[in-house]
């Protein structure tokens, strides 16, 4: 089973920057078709932040121009600039692909990392 571990969250002042990282791993060989970041604020539904796949990237409207997603093999990154208090949320990494050991497609989520934007 493909597991994801996020890192890089924390407390930052409005206007500041943070970089989130996500590492995918498994005991067997696997491929990654797409990776993405989603977030969930208290009392709100989980929403798309950004995704990256072979055919390109997508961004949620609220983060366009401020956040940048990138990927390096089994790692995904989210560079967050010009952070606002409304960006405060738990950020979750997602990855989809094929687990060759189990012979199945997977759709995995990380445990989440807290991002708090406050002065």
C-alpha cells in the first residue's frame, strides 16, 4: 500500500511563505499518475488546492498566483507565498497511481499537516 507523509506546516504571519513536502513510499514497486494538495479548514469541506499530473497542473481559484505545486518522482511540493489568514487549514497530500506489488490502482491520502496564518 502506498503511504504518504507530509511535512513543512507551521505558524506563519500574513504575507509570509511556507513550503510543504509530501513523500510517497511503499514496500512494493509503484507508479504515480498524479499528486495533489487539498485542505480542510474547521467547519468546512475539504477543497482542492493544487494537483499535478503528466498533462499539467490545476489550482483552486483562491490560491492561483500565490501557490505553486511541483513534483520530483515520488515527492510533491507546495510553495505557498503571500499567505492569508483564510489559508489556515490542515493540508492533505493525495497521490494516485498503480501499486505493482498488489496489482491494483491506489488513491492514497496523507495524515495532514497544519498550516496556521496569524499575526
